[in-house]
C-alpha cells in the first residue's frame, strides 16, 4: 500500500522534504487548483519504504529541545544596511556574526519566479534581502545544504518556519556548522497567483522590471510601500499592509494564503529556526527612543547554538532585550497562525473562475483616494 502523505491540502506545506529524500524519486510536487505545490506519490515507482511519511514534519514533529527563547529589539549599526533591508538588518547581522560559506534563501529568478538559491557571492546574497510574499520553491536546496555540511562548510539557511521544519526533518540530525533562521510569517500566496497579478499589471503599465514588497524610499519603514517598477519608467506604489494593493489585499484580508497557513503548527514557540526574525511592530512600547523610521527588527534567540552568537551580534547591532509576550502582542504570528477569513471559500471559488479584472473589482478593489487620504492623516496624528 502506497504511503499517504496527507489527507487534505492543509496537511501539506509544500516543504519538499519528502521529494528530496525519496530514494526512488517517486514523489513530485504538483500545483493544486490555487497553484500551491502539493506532494504526490507515483505508485509505479514507490517501493513503500515509508521514509517520506516518517520524515514529513507535519506528521512527525521534532520534540521541543530548545531553552526558553530570548527576544530582542535590534537595529544594525549601519544605516545603509537598514535602508537595504525590510526592517532593521537582522538577517545581515546574523550573516556577519556567523560568517557562513554559503547562504540559502528566497530570491527572484527569471520572470520573477521566487526560488530558494544557494548564495555565495555578495551579489547573490543581496538577492536574499527583502520580503517576498510568495511561497518560494525550495528545489533541491536541502540536498545541496547537506552536501556542503558533509564537506565541512558553514551553512546559513533561511526560510519560512515550515521550510526550516522541512530542512530539519530532511537532515534528521543536528549539524554544528548549520545555523537556521525562520521568519515571522503571516502566510504565503502561490507563485501562480502572483503571476496572474503580474500579467494583469503588465497589461495596464507595461513590462515589469522590479518589485519591492517593502519599499522605504517614500514613507520609510513603518509605512513601507508595495512598489512595482516597469521598463517604460512607470511606477506603481501603494502602502504595503493595507487594502491599497490588490495583491496584498488578497494575502492579508481575503484569504489567498495556502491552506496549511491557517492551521500552521510551526507558528508557535518553540520555533523551528535557531533564530527567528521579523519586524518589531509595537516598537513605541518597547524602544520608543529608536524613532528614526529606517527599520527595527525583532530577533528571537531560540537555541543554545544561536545564543553563542549574541556577543558578536551586540557588536554589530544595537540590541535591547524584550519579552516574548511583548513581542507577540504586535507580532501575533510569533505564537499563532493567521486566522482564516470567514469568506475565504467564496473568494477562492471566484479566484478560480474569474478573470483578474473581475476579481479585483469584486474582492480586491483598492481603497478610494478619500479613504487613503484619511488613513494617512490619522497615521500622522498618531505619530
């Protein structure tokens, strides 16, 4: 009998650990109707060894071995690095403290496909910076990381909590030269949906040349923008964490995330990575003196291995310890998954059948100019 990996879509995160570990290459990741990759077993190739089910992080999660996590407000001492980063430069600080031979993380590839890559050069590593609210395809990066570790190389692997869980499950043992870093994740949309959105925008504005989900150029970090630039010089800019952009509206408010995101067991403490990083929302309550709007990170030290690098991190960045409870108050995905919107089923049904222009008009229509202006005024009054 062929092993069953999952009985419903929410049981698969698409981490690809099963596909990469299968000795018969009997597992493929195939897109579902929403474009999310799900594991499928070829019964003609499967020898029923059960290895895939054994290592699936959704089926056999690792026991908690981590000490009590320590949370910190952090901002890199270099303003230039913070300006290049989504928040306060935590990724760069960890990278500099650990000094790896190779770094794995999500990058834009051809046609804006988001994939995990192995980065070695400064130019490659720069591609890993910044938020990408699309689920990346990890490809064979778990295999690549294992080969590097076996060769004695130092590896830093970054990703969503489910991807780090997949890596840990694939490796099946700890490696002294591996440092992992997971993200405070609100959920991920599919590459297929982003491709539809990109095509819709290109029909209106021209060929896309770049995209930034957390652009600080105009309004700084706290009210960063979702920005698309086009080859003809046109630019589309909308506030990131609002309904101003159809893409972000789908992700944050209408339920466009992967099924498993709404029941994610990895949005919890203990975390999957040695470090967890994200934005320090609620900074006014914790570090009100850090008010320069360039970016502040939340860094959670989850393991004894991570704690070894705290002295070096404090040389590279300003750090102030906060409680996990303080951090989770404004960063709830540190401790729990994003709640599923009640209208998600109706929305996804329309995603399948409607052209994007109709979908935008019904579900994703940006706010009116009057509402956006009122929101900006309220934000300035609060400041």
